[in-house]
């Protein structure tokens, strides 16, 4: 049977674009890709990239205060949101163009339209065109979900935050995950009065408890009005703002409410179930270890599979798919020991098991220190950093590393190499410190603070 293409990719985000261009570039496969919005997807257009640029913008307020204490004669002016936005849009246009050029130069045919599945080897574009392919890769990502609450549509999500015509004076952020905490810190740094509601006892559920507590303390000390054990009970438009009554009985009015209450896979209306593809509880495409669905010609990677919602993981899944299907080298994406960072202020860099997870599995030692870093201690700041290693008593392997400090994301990338290689505590100890740095503490932690 002959097909129009060897591979049709639905979704032009990080995972889909990488799979398409590697399949087309490294093998002789003919490849097409459909994207209904902008090339680059969540990461480039409405996620990691614009978010990180906003993180940079927001840190200058504190940097200017610190500069003054270091002796600089700095007179901070106001932050110009329109100026930042213009530059941001130019940058995103540039990146989108790069993605388009990469696909073009690899010989991938791009359709700027929504595509759905018509049968195991056929996609249908929004204009009705049907295209056949030997293999179909679904990489349609995820989308923010609003809670089931009357008037929830008065609120925005992280998708809209980059496009606000002006920065709000006050905002309520709902949620306690990556996005909620990152944007609470960003907007606080940009001068917005930030209140955050999280329904649980402590933000950043799933991360190491000590690290979570450290970040929450820091956020509160820097002016974020964080309410744990709290959710929205009622909300409505009132007095030119959004009036909110919380589950703890407080009533407040905000210029904006932002929901960061999770993201669901983009699978609605794709024709997946009709073909016999299994859909999970959160709407995710269920795949095997090789990203193959229940329909052998159809694979899925990235956030739409709800395995690990991280860009570099989607890219790895895309590459493993190409190895498996186009290079005759069956490859499972490796989901073990993934380093990651939460871009709060300060950042958290983390890899491996939390203390709580590890102690349920085996006897462990905890090495941990919290101290005022030199740069801030010099000017009398109380902010502290946290460096923590979770170590197996039996194998001596470092099972987890958790860092809360400026640039923790950069640090954990490198610590991650050692930990992925199976480094023991003694390997860390044998490494000479780089002095004076914050990260040198990772190799000078002498005595366990506790065992469990
Ligand atoms: P998360 O799943 O991390 O967090 C969702 C938050 O919303 C949780 O605190 C959750 O509470 C809360 N929540 C869920 N439903 C409700 C509700 N009905 N009412 C009130 N609160 C609710 O999702 P995010 O949207 O923050 O991020 C999505 C994914 O994107 C992350 O999992 C992450 O993988 C990825 N991401 C990664 C980043 C990075 O690497 N730096 C940055 C941003 C996103 P509870 O804890 O009780 O469930």
C-alpha cells in the first residue's frame, strides 16, 4: 500500500517538531506536520520561553535594591510592560521563524491547519483535505484547565498572561504547582500585589518537603500573600474588579484572577476513541514504553501522553520514536532521574527522590545545610539557600539532590550528570570544592543531619 507520507506529525511543539525534522533529516522518510496555532507550541509560544524572559524581567527590581546596598547610585524607575511585551513578541516571532526554517530545511511539509484522525493511516485537515501516512505521531500537547466553579471564566490562565494590555495592580493566583508559584514570584517582582490560594497544606506538592517549606517561607517574606488550605468559594465581577470569597471566609477584590490549576492533554475532537485508541482518566493518550498507541500505526509523545510534562522529555520521546520506527533501533524514552527546575525566586533545582519518597523505600542518610549566601549576607539580607542530598545507607548512592538558591536550575543540570551516573556520597566528597560558590556546599556536607 502506498501513502502520501511516511510520517504525519500532528502538533508543531517541541516534541513534534524534533521528531519530524529528525525523521526527515536523518532518514529518507517523507514527513509532513500540521500545526493549528504557532510553530514552537507551548514551550516556545506560551510557556517556558516567555515565562523565563518574564523571570529575568522580574528579578531586576530586587537586583536594583541590592545594587544600591552594594554602593551603586541606582534610581529605579517604573517597569514598562508595553516595552517588555513588544520585545517579547519580536523574540517569539524570531523563534517561531527558526522552527519553520528548521522544518523547511529538513524537507518537512508544514500545514498551518488543525488535523484530526480519519483512520489508522489518514489525517483530515480543517479544510477537508485527507492525507495518508504510514505512521502518524500525535504530539498535540496540553491546555490549561479551569476549575469547575461558577464564573471561573472571569479568570485567566498562563496562556493569557503574556497578552494582558496592562499589568494588573493586584492578582489572585490559584494553585500551588509550578506555574502558580513561578508566576506569583514573577508578578511580585514586577510590582503586582500578589495573593495566592493553594488548597493543600503546602505548595509544590510532590517535591521534597524541606525544599517546599523553604520556598514558601521565602515567597511570603518577599511579599506574596500566600494562603494555604484555601480555595475560591465564589467569584463575581464587582466594583471594576473580581470579587472573591474564599473557603476560609475572607472576601477580597482583585484586578485579575489567574488559574494555574493544571493542564490537560489536548485530545478532544481528534477522533482518537473512534479508532480504538485508549484514552486515560485525564484525557491522555495511553501509550506503551515505545510511545505506541493501541493502533499500531499511531504513536503519541509529549504532554498529550501525560507522562512527564516537560519539554526536554517530549523531545527525548520524539527522538526515541524516530530511533524505534525509522532507524530500526527500538528505544524506550528514559524517564528515570530527570533533573528539573522550578523558576520561583529563589529557584528550586531537583533530581531524584525526595526525603519522604526515599525513606519509604530504604534506610537513608540526609545531608543538608541552609545558610545565608555571601552575596546577600554582605548587605544584611536574611534570605537563605538550601542544599540537600538524600543518600542510600546501603549503596551510598545519592538518591536525590534538592537545591533552593538563585541559579539552582543551572546547578542541578550538572549535579544531575553525576547522579545519573550513579555517584555515591563519597564521590561527591572526593570532588574538590570550587570556592567561593554556593554549590561547593554540595561537596563539603560532612555529617548527616538525620537518618531514616
Ligand atoms: P500542576 O499540576 O503542577 O499544579 C496544579 C495545581 O493546581 C496544584 O497545586 C493543584 O493542587 C491545583 N489544583 C488543581 N485543581 C484545582 C482546583 N480545582 N482548585 C484549586 N486548585 C487546584 O500544574 P501546573 O499548571 O502548575 O503545570 C502543569 C505542568 O507543566 C507541570 O506539571 C509541569 O510538569 C509543567 N511545567 C514545568 C515547568 C518547569 O519545568 N519549570 C514550568 C511550568 C510548567 P493539588 O496539589 O492539591 O493537586
